[in-house]
C-alpha cells in the first residue's frame, strides 16, 4: 500500500510539473508552433477530470488558451478549442466560466469554418457548453446558434455534418423548445435531402436517422409530396435492410416513416 501511494503521489507531482512546463512554454514567444502544439497536447492529456479542469481555471492556466481562441491563431486555435470542450463537458463550474468569458459566440461563429478541424472542434465545444446547462443553451440560441448548426448540415466534410446532426438530435431529444425552433427552420427537410440508402452501416446515415427520429417527436414537417414519396422510399429500403438492422435501431424509425407519409405540407 505504501509503495502504491508513493507511486500515485509521484505521478500527481509529475503531472503538475508537466502542465506547469507546458504553460510556461506557451507564453514563450521564442519557441516554435510545433513545440507549442506539443504543450497543448500535454495539457489536453492532463485535464480529463473535473477537479483537474477546475484547478486549471483557478490558477489562470486557461488564459493563454483563450487568447489563442479569441485572437485567433489558426495553428493553435483548434487544439485550444478541443481542450475547452473537454474541460466543459458535464462541468458546471467550467461551463459558467466560459459563458462569462463570452466564448459561446466565438465558437458558434466557427462551427462551419473552412478549416475542418476548427469546425469540428467548435461543434464539440458548443455541445459541451450547452448540454445540461440552460444558460449556455440560451446564449447559443441568442447568438444565431440554430442557423449556424443548420449551416453545418451543408458542409462538404462528413465529420462536420455528423457532429452537427448528433448535436441537433441530442438537443432536440432533451429540449422541446430547441426541437421546435429547428423544425421551424426546416431542419427535417435539410436532413431528408442527405438521406441515402446504404448497403452497410454508415456514420452519416446513422447521424441523419438519429436526428430525424429526434425531430419527429410530437412534430409535423412541412415537406412537399415529392419529398414525402422519395424519403419514404429510402426509409423503406433502410428498414428492410437486414444488415443495417443489426447496427441501427431501425424500429425507432418506423414511426418516423409513418410521420413522413402522413405529414401535412
């Protein structure tokens, strides 16, 4: 037991030293971008629990990262945003801190950036800052969040589309007001235009079906008869595909199919 405790204490000490070293180098203008990226990697690896994240904020460690995000720095910005995303996840203290730092409007504006890593990281960070945090969601909606997340569904990068679709699905499942807002903006119509029948499991298809399923709750969609017919045909192919049945919750999409067929327009 003594050896175990000594090892744990030594590990904690090394972690603190690593983070302090990384922070010091981030403030050093004489080191290269590559070296600063390594420092960000060290920080990201060591703030994976709530206590560590909160301590990092309290000692002022986040200040330099916020500068990279807000300035912005194209090289260091994405990784800094990923760190914010992981710090804020299910962490009300950090969520409040970043809300007060006016970070949500900044992240909302970069959700559909041409830099795919920046866009993907921004959606991830927004997700962490608004889920289970009403004040964050309110700020997101205030800063044109619905329009921005829907614009991500037109991204040429499938990874951006997938993250956006999953965020829409999660928020729509948990927040009726959000679901109503995105439905008024024809979110279902946009998602249906991305619906494709596949022979095997596909991440984009899963994200699309998940989002449509969430949006179908207690809702009717304004889609044309042509869109109804085309969507119903694709959904029937998906539902009847045995290979997909093993990887997707197909039964939950049957009600959605009926909704599309019977939906008013």
